[in-house]
C-alpha cells in the first residue's frame, strides 16, 4: 500500500483542467442560502454538533463505511449546522489555526483516515500565518505513519484553494524521502462551518489534478465538484495535538528523527542563504522556507521550548519576514549598510535562587552605527510563548548616538530550538530563523 500511494503522489503527466475560483464561492453562497428566509432550526448549535457525532459513533473513529441511508441523516444535520456558521471572512480563516482530529469523511483514502481497510488516527495541523497545513495519519500502532504537506490561499470569504506539496511515509520509525506531488495537484475547500471546537468542510478537485484519477483508480467525474466530499473535524485535545509524528516506541525511531532533523536543518539554512536575511526572497523562496520550518517544527527535540535553557544565548538572524528589519537590511541606516542582525536572550537569578528574570536585546549593526532595543521578557512555563515589553532603545549613526523612546510589547512563539537553530513566529505572523552564535 505504501508503494501504491507513492505512485499516486507521483501521478501521470495528464493535462490539468482550468480552475475557476468563482465556482467555490458560488457553492458556499448556495449552501448558506438554503436557510435564508426561513426560521433557524429549533435544535441548538451544541445539540446539532452532538447529534452529528452520535450518528457517526457506530461506525468508529474516524467513521468508516457509513451506509448511504446513514450518510443522508448525517448530511442533513451538517447542513442545519452550516446554516449557523458563525465564522466569516478573516474570522473563518483565523479560526482554522491549530490541530484538528478527522472524525469522518466520505472522501477516498487516506483522506478519510484509513489506508485501504485499515483505520488510523488522522489529524490536520493548520498554520494560518504561513498558509500551510499538514495531514498526519498513524496506522497499526504507529508502525506506519503518513504525512502530507500542503499550502492554501483564500478564494473568497469562505473558500480556500489548496495545493498538495509532498507526501512522506515512516515505517517502524524510519522516515522515507518525501515524494513531491505533480504541479496542479489542487483542491477547493469550502469552509461551511467553523467555530472553536468543530469544523465542517466541503471539498472537491474543482478543476485541479487528481493522481488517483490520472491512474484510473477513480472515474474522471468523481470528486470534481467543489462540494463533492464532506469532512467533519473536531479540535484535538492537548494530549492528541502534542502527539509526536511517527511516535513509534522503536529503538530506531530516535535515530531516524535525529537524522531527519539534521537533514531539514541543513535544507532550511541553505534555503535562507543569499537572500539578505530575506529581503531578496521571492515567492518560491518564501514557500520553501515556510514549508521547511513547519516540517522541522514537527520534529522539535525540546519540550516547552520557551522555558528551556536552550532559548538563552546570542542568536544571529539568518532569515525573517519582519518588514521593518528587512527595510533596514536592504536600505541601511542613512547611507550606512547593514552588516548583521541578532538577538541576545539572557536570564539571571538574584542570589542564585528564586524565579528567573529574562532579558531580550534586539540589535541591527551597520557599518558605522547600530539600532538596539532592550526588553524584558517572560517565557511561559509550558509551550513556546514568550511575552516581551520594550524597555530601552538607542541608535548610533557614526559619532552621533541618540536615545529613542521604547514603545510597545508583543510575543513570539518558539516553534523549534536546539543547540544550533531557533525558529520563531511572532504576534504579527512574521517568521524568523536564527542560528546560535558560537
């Protein structure tokens, strides 16, 4: 089955039909309009969500092989819930953030949480700022692990256009090389219902490429409509969302993960190189760095990275999307070219006891000047969130040095940190890749 899906991922060089972005928007409007002009259903939102899960329960988790008669009941309840969709526009997009558990889909395997007749545990991790997501399917007690990476872009207020990127298999903890999908392997997602704990998605090929159809495993028409398939997802619990990819209790698994981390780190640093810290990055550079960052973050070796001692040190910024830093990198400071940018994070204890006090210093060095901002910071005890408050600011241009008013506060999430590399995303969604100064 691994070989079969690898073939599906590679696909055939068949022509791709043109994609009409308006089709998905029309279908969303049609779904929403079914309740317009009439009273809302008497069942409350919470009751509808419970009803959908109760109808799915007899068929396992995720639900498989649901008979047509039962599917019609499930679909009816889903349409009633879709009429109550609280998310619109940007809110619908932001609500996708996080880890979701697939409870049911009538899409073909492995999208339905199975591989052939074998039921697995299926999760979807959505990262809205980077416009990426990862589908993870664990089977046979994690002896087989399948990971699909994809990007997405909004297409109207309640639709996304999804592009599959890679599919990777891990067998007994050994990760095989990723297989790239052919260009044009795309889908449309219709965000028909999204709240804090439940998602309903209608999806279809909608003019994109389907390797299963290219290989003759599905008819040319199956799955073409943008609302061909229904997905029911619920927010993953903390224990589920922290589950490590390919988390197999195999003696080979730690070695395989370490080797994969080294490989991804090397690829990430190579992708960041030659771009003036990101100031000269093109669209493909941005996509590649973001994709590698997401894949590396899934393999982070550091629990609770915000409070880890590994956070401390001097970190040279090798790549970022932060617009202010990129402007100074590209243009310099009043004619002084930029030579380096770094962060220094330190912690101290009074008398060697009591709580840690953290400081965060940001600096941009120029040939004959600098811009430095000092902050206090407070890492969360668990997770990756670090809050900071600016305390001081100074700039020097040749012999002239001026204090500036420190204004602002914020936070960043540590996505990955080890002895050599740190990847973070801040409150504005900017990504930053840093290398520890030796």
